[in-house]
C-alpha cells in the first residue's frame, strides 16, 4: 500500500470523520464540554461595550435619568450614577472575560494535546505491526509526515477550531442581539449582508483539500531528502552529490511555494471581497440609520450602539471565516489519518493460530514462488526440505534470491504461490510471534537501536542471566572491544553515542542472536564484515551456536559451506543444485563447481 496514493478521499464526509475521532475525544469529554461552556460567555461578553454605549449616550451624555418599571415597581437611576457605574461595569466584565478566556485556553490546550497524543500513540501502535513490504514501498519522509505531522494538524486543531467557532459564534450572536435591540430594521440589513459575505468560503473548499494533499506529499519528500542527506552523508560527499541534494530540496521547496500560492491566488480575494460586501452593508446602514434618527424611530445612542456592534462584529466574523477554512485543512488531515487506521497488514495471524514450540521434524518449501513486484518473480518454483538439526548452506549469484528465501521463514513476506510447511503444518497457520521467537537471525545489514550495548544484546532475550550475557559476548568475540570502551557494556550506541565499525556491529548482532539460542538459526552473510582473525573466532562460536540446531546459512566462507550437511545453489531465483559438497563437486560442469573454482578455491589456498 503506497501512502502517496491515499489522498483523503474521505475528507468531505464530516459525519464519518467526527465519528472516527470521537473515541479519542471521549475520555476527555467532560473537560471538552466545560471548555465549550466557558467559550460561550467569553464570546457573549463581546457585546458588553456596545450594549452599554446606548444608555451611556442616551442618558449620561443626554443628562437624563434612567427610569424603568419592573413588575409595577418603578426604579430610577440618576445620570450621574450611571456615568460612574457604566465604565466600572465595562472594566468588571472585561476582567470576568479575561479570567474565563484563560480558563478556556488552558482547557482547550490540555484536551487537544491529550487527544493528539491518543491519536499518535494509536497510529504508532499500528505502524509497528505494519508489513515489511509497507516499509519497502513508503519512504521515511512520507511515513513521518503521515504518522506525525498529520495527527498534529488533525487533532491539535480540531478542539481549538471548534472552540474558536463557538466563541466567535456567540460573540457574533451577542453583537447581533445588541444590534437587534438597537434597531431591528438595521439589524436585518446587517445580517443579510453578512450571510452574503460567507458565500466565497464554501466555494474554495475543494481547492483547500487538493492543496493540503499536495503539501503532504511535498513535506514527505522534503523529510526523505533530509534523511538521505543524513544517512547517506558520506556517499553524498564522496560522489559530490551535494548539488543533487540541493537541487532536489530546492525543487520541493519551490513546488511547495507554487502549491501554496495557487491556493492564495484563489483564497486571497476572499477577504477583500468580504470587505467590499461589508462596506456596501455599512453604506446602506449609514444612510438608512440617518433616516431612522431624523424620523425619530431611533435614538442617537441606539445608533452609536448599533454601529459599534457592527464594527465589533468584524472580528468574530473574520475569525469564524478563518475557522471554517481552518477546519477544511483539519478535515483533510483527519481524512488522511483515519485512512492509516484502516490499512490492514496483509500478513496476519489466523483466528486460531497455532503456537510454535520448536521444530520436531522438518521445514519444507513446496513449489514456492515469490514476487516483490507483481509479475517479477524473484523465487521460481523452489522445492526444498530441511530436516531438524540439519545445516543448509545457501550459495548463489548476487541478487539471486538467497536473502529473500530466508526472509520467508519469519514471515517478513508471504509466499506468492506454493507453501512453506513446518512439521507438515502451513507456516501461515502458526502465530507469527511464536515462529519469530524461535528463530535467531543475523541479517545481512544489521541494525542496532540507540541504547547501550547491553540493551542491544539483551533484545535477543530480555530475561537472560548475566552469565548468558557474558557467554554471548565471549562467543561473539566482543570482550576485547567492550573492555576498551570507557563505559564498557553500558556504552551508548547509535545517534546518541558511539558508532561501531561494520564488523563490530556484526558481532553485536551475532551476540544478540546467540543469546536468544533458538532452535532455528538464520545467518545471512553473518561473518562477511569480519577480518580473518575475528572471523575464525566468531566462526568457532557460530559452530557452537548451530550445534543441534536447524540452520540456514548464507555464506561466503568455504569452511562454513563445506561443513554444512547440504548446499543449495540458488541462481536467479531457481534452485539449481542441492547436495553435499562432494556430491555437487562431482557434477560435471556443475554450477557449484564453477562457483567453487571462481571463489572458494582461492580461500582454500589462503586458509588451509
Ligand atoms: N524489498 C524488496 N523489494 C523489491 N525487490 C527486492 C527487495 N529485496 C530484494 N529485491 C530483489 O529481489 C532479488 C533478490 O534479492 P535478494 O536480496 O534475495 O538476493 P541475494 O541472493 O540475497 O543477493 P546478495 O547475495 O547480493 O545478498 C533482487 O533482484 C532484488 O533486487
Ligand atoms: Mg542477500
């Protein structure tokens, strides 16, 4: 499943998206609702200043006392006490609004981060169980963007935008209420104009979606570029690829620029257009307002209150516009995030998977065909049976399919056709974990995690005793190296610490495999990076490791190959010869013999 191809087909299915995000919001629902409840008065208090302008103008400036009747009781407030109390009330409401605003931001940020973390953790949980082929097909940049940046966009924004939408709506509503209170005739005109001003937002929704998707792809490419510049730094410098990397980077940055500007070109006229529509509104309001005052249908204070509300209305309306456009981006990101949740690994355990407890009889490849890419067969009709405690050496041309063959056993990939059986039961009927737990594997390119040497070796068997650990270190010929390190076995490796040589890395990987001590051992060029002396020592240890084990060894060393019970020659995906060293050597014009004459004979001359 190539991630570039999933471009948020669901981003307009708002209900579906909200349903999907709901489980992540649910645990914090009480706080979310509290935050929303607080958002209401925060917005509503926007109307306070405008509201007080009317009594202030009409009574204080006009020096009239306010007389009003409630339930047949008549109250009177003098204009001078109004002059004192109105400014005080304005300040008081501002303080209340400030406190509520703080409470609201705190709640919003708290909940959005919690929700985002929930989404990220859930996504990462899925990522670690993705098929090996998923990681073959997708670049690191795309994966980082999709699994880290998108969840941020999707969930950090959602609560914030909903909160803003709520605050702005209530702000707008309270201001509109003040407008209605001042003059319903003018208010109708004002609101009608506002509605027209919102039409453009709806129009550019689609454009926002496509821009956001393109940005995701570009962002991924940029991250990949950084990763390659980092990981491939030496190759880049050695082959003078700095220009190439720079050009690639510049190209992506410019693509991003063009992409964003194409949205700005369309979205940029929205705000001026809204302004224009609004100015028509204001012109009409001014003219009609003057008419209402001169005909005595409205007080000057009412008009001041109305115009102030209308002007103040601009802010919440603008925020609301931005929020609605912002929500589009969020929904697109959400669409992409929930697509990731729906990608199912193809390699799964069957419902009643059998637990594998170790080999009893044999492992059998039956008519195994395998292709990484459709119609491009890498393994062709392999038939092979390995008995318990047998050592099978695999040799053949580079790119012939040796690594691929052994990678099928821990089910990194499933056979395309044919089958692999263990003790007569299909590999797919076992639980993947139980199979993998019973395999000690040393890869062709060994990866060590950042952490200490001890931690890396113990990954083979987390509950190993100190003695087992020391044995593994000894067998892998690591003692000397560890003794020379200032922090010994506690030395940090990887990004945060020491960088090991290829051979040292290989030996740590061998120690990791040794400590696991499983009944099936897979060694893919396990000693290829060692010098003759280390190799001789490590080889001896490997000989110990593979005693009484079922072993697949892809080797370049004649002694290993000769000592194997049988040798399989895999050339261009086909099993061309199978037998002991002597048997294969006796085939006239045989492929093993040719390989021997070309490669191994020299070694024999050197080593023996
Ligand atoms: N992840 C992958 N996706 C697509 N093709 C792959 C992948 N890994 C290997 N191949 C292809 O499959 C073929 C067999 O590769 P494999 O690594 O099994 O060869 P090999 O016999 O181990 O070679 P070597 O001796 O060089 O390690 C090669 O043509 C290779 O290009
Ligand atoms: Mg290989």
